[in-house]
């Protein structure tokens, strides 16, 4: 099974940028996952965690619009499964439904 988790992070633009923060969080996750090796048995085994990615509002709007074009007039299973992703991208971009 695969899950995609999204988090909002507030940070000082004077101290860092979003890409650097994502890299730091990758490092924290790697260290934390290794430190907790013994506890993963209670959760079905150690999960594989991908890298933290930065999604800015312009990218989110672009992807939401592309999904709108792909889903236009479609009501099949694929379109229904893409709707929550499109809605999330719209939310990130500050677009109305």
C-alpha cells in the first residue's frame, strides 16, 4: 500500500528557503527512521519513505488545470480517483472550485 502525506510548514525566509528545508527534513527522516529500527515490527515492518518535495502555488495551479483538461467530461473510475488530487492542488494554489 502507498500513502501520500502533505504537510504545511512555516519558516523564516530570512533563514532558509523551501528547497533547503526539504533537504533538511529528508536528513531528519533518515536519521529518525534508523534510530527507530526496533519499533517498526509493531507497524508491519519499516516503511519506505520518499523524499520531501516542494510544491509551489504556480506548479499546483498548473497541475490542477492539466487534471481539469484530462478529466473534462469523464466520470469513470480514473477520473473519480483523480478528483481528490485535483482538489488538493486547487487548495494549494488558492483556486476556487
